[in-house]
C-alpha cells in the first residue's frame, strides 16, 4: 500500500491530493492537525501505521480533511478533477521522458539488457524448481534451500519490477496498471522473504 492509500484510510480528501499539485497543502493540513512540525508523507504515514495517534488527533485529522473539502469546493475543485489532473501530469511526464530519450540507443540497449536478464532469471528459476521437484538436484539442508528461494524471490521481484518499467516505457501503461504491476512485484519480493 502506498502513501496515498494509507492516508486515504483516515483522510480521503487529503489522500486524494497526495501525488498531485496540492500534495503539500494536504500534508501541511494533516501535520497541523496532529501537531507535527515539518510534516512529510513518510512521517504522517508512520504515525498512522504505528498507531501512535490519539483519539483527539484522529478527530483533528478528520476535521482537517473536511476543511480541505470545503476549500476545494471554494476553488471549484473536486476529487475527480484532482485525480484527472494528477493522471494528466503523469502522462505528460512520461511523454516528455520518451521524447528526451527517443533517439538514445543506450536507453534501448539498457531496456534489452533488463528484459534479457528477466528472461534468464525466470528460466533459471523454473529450471531450479524443476530440478528440485524431479529430484535431479539433491537437497541436503532444507534451511539452505529456503534461504536460496528467499533470495531468488527478492531478486525475481526486483527484476520483474524493472522489466515492467521497460515494457511500460516502450509500449505505454496507465498509472493504475503500473501501480498494480509494482504491487505484484512487491508481493513476489515479500513472498520470497518469508
């Protein structure tokens, strides 16, 4: 779960603003509500996840969120418009990056290297699993095998996330699709770590 989603759990309006042009306004409002000096997304999320907020602070956050909603209405903005602006900024940023690197052969070959690495990594992992299941590879210590698969899971997740970025760069992707792909890669890494 990212910053935006965590903050949305207790302050839906502020959470919507995260990642957009009004993110600073949302962070300041939440920080002021809980009495935090120099608030940041990370510190606010840490307070939410850590369960260190008092009931009074939770009420103050909800009030600050309601006040943000009123301010947005006064500015003739709503959550959907903000989400659309945020998505447009993301698309514009991606298009600009593609224009800058369009003729750069180094970027192309870096992408090829990442995808080849992903293919080799996936193939070798499948081979290793096959060898263990068919008893072509003898297991002497189950603990070592568990540690190796933990490392492989982390490595596979990392490489898969980078391969997804390469594919998204060349073939395009929506922000939501990229978020889902990142979440899947994170899940693979976490699975490997357990």
